[in-house]
C-alpha cells in the first residue's frame, strides 16, 4: 500500500492539485459526471483521499449529502479539515473505514456511489462491486473513474511502474471491470476510455513536479520523493502512450429488482 506521509501529500498535490491524489482536477470531475444531476442525492465517495473531489460533489454538483470513505487516518483527517474549511460540515462527512473489502454502509442507502481512481487499490474487486450494488438503492448509479489496463499481459515496464507506485496487484483490464460489474448484477454498463486524454494531460503533471524541483525549498529527503515521482510519472507516460495504462470512466445502474 502507498505510504502516505505529509511529504508524500506535498508531492502528490504538486502533481495533481490541491486536495487531489489523482489527476484532472474539477474539469475531469465534470467529465466523469457529464450529463448527470446530483441535486438532492445521497452520494458515497469510495476512497475520498484528501477530500477535494468529495467537497466538489456537494459544492459544484448539488449533492444533498456526500459521505467519503477512506482507510488512511492521515487522509481522513485532512479531508475533514478541508470539509470544515469549505463550510460543508452539514453536507459532507469523511469517515475512516476498515480496509476489509466491505463497505461500511447499510443496504440500499445511497442514490449514487462515486469513486475517483481508488478501486484500483482494492484487492477483491468481484466482492467489492457486489458491495457497491448492495449499498445502492434500486435504480441507483455507480459512477467512477479507475485506472485500468489493456487486455494484453502486463509488460515488464508496467510491473516496474506498478510496484514502484505502491500498487501491489495487477490492474484489472477494461474487459474484466465490465465482467465484474455485470456479475455483480449491474445493468446499462458503460465504459469511457480516457487513455487519449491522459496521454495529453500527463505532461502537465511532469511540468509541475519539475517546477517544484527547480523553484521550491526542500530537504534532501523531500527532493528524493519529488525525483522518484518524476521518474515514475515519466514511466507512466510511456505506459499510457503505449496503450497499456488506460484510465477509464465507468457507469452502471442497479436494477429495480
Ligand atoms: C489515488 S487515491 C484517490 C483519492 C481521491 N479519490 C482523489 O481522487 O483525490 C486512492 C485512495 O483510495 C484509498 N483506498 C485504498 N483502499 C481503500 C479501501 N479499501 N476503501 C476505501 N478507500 C481506499 C486510499 O487510501 C487513497 O486515498
């Protein structure tokens, strides 16, 4: 599992923006939610991280209540701080949950389950997708972004990048993700490949990390973290350009039966 420390969070937020541990910022969130209306909805955010996207679900998309779940105490503390600073304590709640593969929520309790680039970190995806279906109300929507891969066997470069970036298990392919959703009982499953977008976007991550290395004061330990991030992101860019690393938007409905 990734080792989250305050220095790691500094590096990640340099690459991804304030309050984010994944790429694209508010614009990418709008892409994930394109055409959807969250007004009045109860939304669960799986893997809320620092809470940046969790807050936006309420602030920009009108969700009535957003519950963020994460398994790392430091991240949940930061997320709670962010919620408070946005004055959203009544609408957004970020909770520390167990990393046992279950979702700490009642059956049929959310209109929408959202997740941004977090399901990649959860080991038993077949079970986890059944959990998502369980906590959704009938006709509820699962809407997410996740880091998936092509159907080809993993390359050596992919294994190197994956292990170096704290991802212990192989990523699932787009085909496998669709199968998990279908086997969990979801319908109207849609996947949108974001690989071309990400190939264009990664140079911004690289530039931000380089700018920090050139201009910011940092200890030698922190410099090492920035340098590691730079090499890992350059490797990721190759994997994205080669089509092996495929960020993907997913949507699926729980049927009314
Ligand atoms: C790449 S970060 C994305 C965080 C946030 N969604 C964002 O986009 O900024 C992945 C997050 O998933 C969390 N995570 C890992 N395993 C989890 C689990 N079983 N349940 C909930 N969150 C989990 C990590 O702690 C981390 O915060």
